[in-house]
C-alpha cells in the first residue's frame, strides 16, 4: 500500500527489544558484581596480589 513503511518494528518486536534491553542491563550489573566479588576473594586468598 502506498505510504506504508515495512522497515518499522512490530509491536511484538518492540516489546521483545525492550525486554532484551532490560535483561542486558541486568546481566551487565550482575557481571560487574561478580567481577568485583571475584577481585575481593582473590585478594583475600592471595594478599600479595596487586589490586
């Protein structure tokens, strides 16, 4: 049909994208927590290890 665009996201695709972005942000936060905890535990196990 003239005037219609087929390059836009559908409602379902938009919802999925929002959910994936939210999940990605949560995973990034979890990774940062794990990275920090890992460094802390490593420092406790080997006090000579540089921080």
